[in-house]
C-alpha cells in the first residue's frame, strides 16, 4: 500500500514527508483494518510533520480524520463488520483506569495515545483502529465531507462547550479554518450570534455566507462585547486581543494543541471582571459521539478542498500558507 511517512520532522521546505510503498498492516486483537476513503488534513498533522510536536513514533504516517470501510477485523471484534463505514479520529487509546478516565475526562489520560502521532494514521491506503475508538458515522454526507468532522468538528465542538457560551449568547471566533467553520454552524444552530475575526478575506466571505453576523480582521474589535470566544488560530498574540473583546464574565477557550507564545497580560484589561482563559485538550469519545449525533440532526455545510493522496505534501503546504478555504481532504 501507499503511505506517507514522516522521516525527519522539520520545515516543509526540507520535505519531511516521503511517499512510500509498505506492506499492509494487519489488524490486532480488537482492531479494525480500514480501507481509507478520505483523510482530512489537520493543522496538528503540520505540527507533527514540522516538529512543533515531539516525535512519538519515528517514521509515523500522519492523519487522524479518516473515513473508510472496514476491510477486515481482528480477533474478538464484535461492534463492526467488514463493509461498515467507520471514522478514525485523533484519540486512539486511553487507560480506562486512571483518575481522569474514571471521572469521564479521558482526554486528560496521561497514558493516552493518538492516531497519526503514536500510531500510523490515514495518509495511506489502509490503516487500523481499535473498535472501541472507531466511530459510526451519520448518513447524508460524502466520505470527504465526513472526514473533517472527525477532528476539526469534534475539537471545535469541545472548544465551544469549554467556552461556556450562554443560550443566545454572543460568540467570537478567532481564525476561520476547518474547525471554526463547523463550530460556527453548531453555535448558530443553537441560537448564538457569531462574530468571526480572521485575516483571510476568503474565510471572511465563507463566514458571512454561513450566517455569521460580522466578519472582520483578527486584530479588530468585534462590533459588540463577547460572552464567549474560541481561539482557533495558533497565534498567542491573539490571546490578549480576544480577552479584551470579552464582556464581563466572558470565557476564552484556546482550541489548538500548539500555540505561539502569549504576550504579557494586563490584569485589568484582560482578566479582571471575572474573565476566564481556558485550554482545550483533545476530546473524549463522548464529545465525538455528540458532534456526530449533532451532524446527523443538523445538516452541516462542510467546505472541502480535495487533494489526491499523492499530493499530501502540497495539501500541508497550502494549509501552512492559509491557502485552503474550509478543510483540505486527501482522497486516495
Ligand atoms: Zn487513563
Ligand atoms: Zn486534528
């Protein structure tokens, strides 16, 4: 099978990814072998490939927004059968026994493992997943439309919950890529007023088209104070900007796994009046099921830019340069 391997993480100009021919993986006990029909290209893949994130598995195959068909099952599999359409996401394994797992916060499990970082992911013709971590997918979407839901959608959904947006509240969204354009639709469907702040003119057009009340530059003030905000752009400089845009008691959730340095905060301008700054770490399987259920009940518009599997390096370069509107998706 074809698979992209991360040889030596570093800048994309040094071509850290290589397209290789490898033997097919075999599903272990409790695992599914999945024939990849679509794999989303996530900013986290960029962090894995360029070395922003430490190497967990040398030569790893990136990709954790996989939609495919079960091609074979390992010993003891009972929830899925060959031919089922499944989703493979970032959260790959948790211990189930630690204090975090036992209190329903498996996203914080210190023993957790991740697809496309600790184990080979979906930039390939085939991949594997434990059946306990595979998702059933809602009908009414193409494979390429479903792929971005599996990380961009799920993480955005958790970030929105972490932002504590009150019913009918005013939400600010900083950065407007794959995750943000799905999160905005969830918030709008739930009755929020959404203001989008992003440097990309194309993304601002998409935001207004999807129903945002305003779309301005990332560093501009929104037209009204915000009850909650989610920072999707991996830009620490925007943290004080977004905190200053919050109304009293507002919450800013930072959605990314990686953020550039946050400049010094001014207590009065950025935090006093009970403003809250929160991070978002991965997600639980419950978050994943909730987002996919929501997507089954509300038809989300998923803006997809397809690339052939052979062009994964180009897709990552386009993502890094903000040349992708919506979500880039590899289609083998
Ligand atoms: Zn655990
Ligand atoms: Zn991701």
